[in-house]
């Protein structure tokens, strides 16, 4: 779907400005990640939105979503951001934006590809889930705009059995809490 009339354009612009995540935008407007990126570009080119209003949102386009079929573990795109920080350097913090049994998508943490970090996921107000500690290697990192926070993909290299169970519990709680129906 490409916004064809003024009402569709106004609705998508309103949704972007109200901080819907890319996942929520794609679901609501029935578009793929690639189509959403094209819509962002068209809205910026036309002057309806600025690049900053698109790329400084908490979660922006992640082209690894197009590679979902290549994943060994299904990814759970989160409809709410969860704080995550480097355990050895708590000032290096960001947001968990998606997760699977074997990896994490993170926004905001300073890291370079190949670097391994000890990461702490803080479930905040989800009292039924404890902190989750993982050791993870950065597989890729990029920033889509000079002023935007980096987005990084991590492969979990080490996790205790207890933290693995907390990670699974976190996914279950988020799926139930957010009313998202995942297969």
C-alpha cells in the first residue's frame, strides 16, 4: 500500500508523529519493511516530514526483518521498548527492540561489529520477570542518519539456564501483555 490520497497520507504522518514503532506501522498499514522505508523517503522528499522526524524515532527501519525466513529462531518484534545496558559499563545503554532465542536487536548501544558485550535486559514494570543477563557478539551495527542512535544485531554467545528461562518468560509476558498473537 502506498498512500494514495490525502487522508491516507495524513493518517500515516499522524501515526509516525505519535511514535508508533515500525512494526506497528507495518501491521496497521499492511506494508512490508521495504515499502515502509519507501514511504518514509517519499514523505521526506515531499517535505511533509523531515528526515529527523523519521530517523530520530525510537525504533526505525531494520532491514534484517526482510531476512526473517533465514533465521534459525523466530524473532519477536517488541511493541514496547525495554531498557538494556552493558553490564560492565552501565552508561552504555539503549533499548531492546526485538529478540529471539539466539539473538537481540538493540538501539542506542555503542558497539562495533565483532565486539562481545555482557548485556543486561531490565524488564522494568514486568514484575513477573527478573533481570536477564546475556553475553552477546555484535554481528552488525549501523546508523541510518548521522544524528540517529545506532541499531545493532547481536548473537547470544552465552546465557545461563536461569537467564534463558527468564528470556523465554519475557517473550511470553510481552506477547500476552501486548495482546500480540504470534504463531
